[in-house]
């Protein structure tokens, strides 16, 4: 990755961490889950409003590092309007991206999430980036435990 592209990627992450999107508790959510990354201390609550198999709205609240906040912010943007199956597929793609750094065959589906590819070089940060996604999976599968990255 050239340095120009790298700094562009960092800008996206900094922007989302400073001005997180959908940082609130939506009024009439019907799914929620809590996530905790003990390694870094990141905590978040994810709220979803679903209609049948479709995710209509998503939001989050919590406190965490720049990577975890930016990841949660971008997650809430990208999953809106997706089906539960599509969101779970995105989870798999995102997880592969941050653990291997390699983009999936159809990387267009990941869109802006591709900015997290560099995270795989920093194993401790992988958990920060994937916390919101683990939490999403729990919310979608109606699990009640706290999502942990360990
Ligand atoms: Zn973190």
C-alpha cells in the first residue's frame, strides 16, 4: 500500500472516531447486545431495529479507542438496509480482512471497511476493530451474554 493511500485510510478512521455516526440509542430497537474488549478496555452497546429479516436501523453507544469507535460507527452505517444474512456474511468478510489483511474476492461489498486492512499487522488492534462485529453477531443471533473478543 502506498503512503498516500495509507494516510487516506487513516483519515477515514480518525474522522469516524472523532465524529461517530449513529452514536445514540435508537428509540424502538428490538435487538441489542453488549461488547467488551478487556485487552484494550473498549465497551459498547449496539442497538438494532429489524423488520423480519431486514435491518432497518442501527446505532451504538460506548467508550473505546479510536479503532473500536470508528469500526462501530462504520458498521452501523453499512448494515442499515441489509438483510440479517448479508450482515452475517459481512462479519465473515470483515473478520477475514482484519485477521489476514487480504481482501475477499468480492471486495466491493466491504466498501469503506477496506480501510481496516492494515489492522492485521497489529494483533492487539484486531480485537478493537472486530469488537463491534462480534457484538453485531450476538445481537442478530439473540444471544444475551456479553460479546468478548477473547
Ligand atoms: Zn481498542
